C-alpha cells in the first residue's frame, strides 16, 4: 500500500513538472488591436441602419483569434478604454496617433483602414437557349495598414479583394435577410456578399500572419506605456500617465521629441516618425492619472519641455 502511495505521488510530481514545462514552452502571443474600419467612397445601396466597417473588423478579429498566435484586444474593451467618440473618428487616425493609441492599449500592433468597396450590383444578361437572366455580383475591397506600435511605422499595407456571383437571385428576399443579419451569422456567410467578404478578410489575415512570422515566440512586456510631459519644474517632471496606465514607482521613462513626420506622397498618411532622445527620468510618485519623476540623464544640449514624448524603457 505504501509503495502504491509512493507511485501515485511520483506520478503527480511528474505531471506537475510536465505541466510547468509545457507552460514555459508556450510561445508568447502577439498582442494586436483592430480599430473599426471606416467606410470609403463606396455607394450606399442599403437604406437601414448598418455598419459594415465595424462588422468586417469584427470578422478580422475572429479570424485572428482562431489562428491561435494572436492575443486580440476586443472591441468592447476598445470602447471602454478609448470611448465611442474616439472610435467613431478612427478615419482620422494616422500611423503616429495609432502608435499612441496602441501603447495606451498595451498592444504591439494596431490594424486600421478602410472598406473601399462593399457593393451588390445586378444586371440582365442574355444566354443561349436560356434567354435573359438576372446576374448579381458582390464585391468587397479592404485597404488596411498594420502599424508597429513601438516605432510608429507602418509594417505593411494590406489589400483584401473578394467577389462572388449568382444568377436569378431573389434580391427582395436577400435584402430582407440583410436587414436583420449579423456579420458573424451563418445566414450572411452563405450569401454572395458574405462569401466575398470572407475572401477579402481571409486575404488580409493571411497577410498579417505572413508579416509577423519573425515576431512569433518572442517574449514581450505586458506594459507598453506612452505619455507626454505635462510639467517641468527644475529636475522634476510630471507625466500624463499614472496608475490607470500601469505606471509604477521606480519605472524609467525615456523622453523624446518628434523631429519630423514622413508621409506617403500619394495618400498623405504618416509612415514614419523621426524622434530624438532628450532625457531619462525615474518615477518617484504615482497618481491615478499622472506620475512624477526626476531627471537622471540629459542628452548634451537638450532640455526637457512640456509636450515631449515619454515612453517606458523596457
């Protein structure tokens, strides 16, 4: 009986060891947030309350989660942190501000962009023997950008194109279905518009997976914090981030200043932000919405100013 008890104990210890080994072996997931996509100049062919930009971005989130290597910041949490007003203005977000939003959320990557086409068109065509039939074509096009939160640079521009066709489609009943459907529903995925959307989303997610292969398995800090200098009094510096942003006493922040923004000449989007180091500070006091630190190092010829960027040193 004693030997049996010892055997059971040994097996339990072995299981615990194996469990620990598997836990440490698990690769770190890439943290990403997906902003609701804005609608481009696509014509509106529906006359009810509908938000394809948000619905399609949710489909991208679902595909990224199902892939397994991403930890995705859910839209409900985005609303909690950023507020509905900010999310409603995501079309105004460029790479620089996207990096700031990403750091506030504590993610490494941020996906944003535009639904440039979301069309359902019909036409009559004449076929031999059959005669005249109606043909419907659904076209979905996504133009998205993946931003590296740490550098503020666009890692890649992603394009998703989907199209599907059907003949003799009962459009009246189809529109009725669309009026009450969910982008995640089986009913939507079986329509030509749903199939076109699924194709476009799949192309985008594949592009994200391909572009982030070198990030797999790397360990990343859970704290990515970025703020601004709010006040400078002697060697004492007050920042706009505090306990609410996970700032801790003795944290070291690098202070930087934006030198210039480099923009894509064709779109005007910011693709790179050039910064210069100004100083380092060590946090001595932490409040809910602010923190105070003392300057421990200053670059030659530089002085800290209100509005300078502050990033947690890793």
